[in-house]
């Protein structure tokens, strides 16, 4: 509501609507049901209509076609978020890949047949306790640390760490301004507290005090002023560098 009203002056916010279509049985399936309900309530407050268990069968210039009773949703803007594929670079390595294009690695994250080569993060297909590890930052950071320890041990001539073991530190998701859900294993909560914890952890994980301070100040200004430092120029045709009416091409702070 705030973004459409302030940033897109040609959009009639009274007519605009946002529809979230989820093919699975529920949104955010990795979270417990209580947190999923909290996320849905936050989306409801934002005016987002959520359709769960609904598959998209076709997308065209006028909108999307859905499977089942919903039929069709007319839309000028469609955002597709249905998973990711690994980097095409991996196909040039000549090694075994999984269906998502990730390298099937050894227990120590090395490439089969190439013990000196390691693949980590969302480029690696690694199973732990029968489940494929997700392509998230936690997995990438822990995998990179394990690979670094293995390389250092080999350089020193000492024993290598062996099998990589991922430690799940929890999952968090922001669901709007001042709203988030958090599952830390030992604690599960939602709302403003989860939102503040998400902010704190992301700032804490940045490298260097200067980066942390800069990001914290930028986020604080953005929260208080409802402004963003980036703008997109959208529209048809070349107007000699002029901004298209209805959009803002520069940071308000820069004039």
C-alpha cells in the first residue's frame, strides 16, 4: 500500500491488488503451522490475497491461468518465483550433476575424482540424513568454512576434518514492514520481535564495523522516511534521459 501510493503515481491503488499463488499446500512449508498462520495474517493485513494449493498453467501478456476453480487472474505485472537453478558454469566441469544442475559432491564437499576441488553453497548437491541441504547462506558459509579447514589441514600435513556436517541455526522470513517469523529450534516467535532479530542478525553477519554501521543507518532512514535509495525508470520510448511520469528516477536524498 505504501509503496504503490508513493512510488507509482500512475497506479490507482484503489484498483491495484496483489495475489500470491502457491502451488504447494501452504506457503513457507519449512516453518511450523503456527508461524505459517502468523505469516498469512501479516499478508492479509497488507492486502495480499493468498491462493494455496493452486498451480499456474499458463502465463501470457494479459495475466495468468490457474488450475481449478480460480480460472484466471488478469494482471499487467507477473513475478515468477519458482525456485532456482545452479550456475550454467557447472555444466562445463564434466562432472555429475543433479536435476537442478548442482555438482554431486563427496562427503567432504570435494568433487568426485578431484579431491583438490571443492564446491559449496547452492552449487553443491549434498544430502544429510536423507535430505538435500537447501541453497541458503547458512549452508554456504558453513560449507566454505569446512572446505577451508580441510585445505589448511592438508597444507599442514595434519588430519582433515572429514565429513561435512551442517548445523541448522534456524530459519527466518520477513513478511512485511515490522513483521517476520523465526524458527530457531529452541524458540519460535513472530511479529515485531522476529523482525528486529532478523535485522540484528543480518547486520551482525556483515564484515567490518563500518559496513555494519552504514547498513544500520541506511535501514533506519528507510524505515523512518519510507524512502528507498534506489529507483527504477520504467516506460516506453527514449525521452532523452527524462524520468517517465509516475516514477522516480533518483534518490530523494540526492534531490
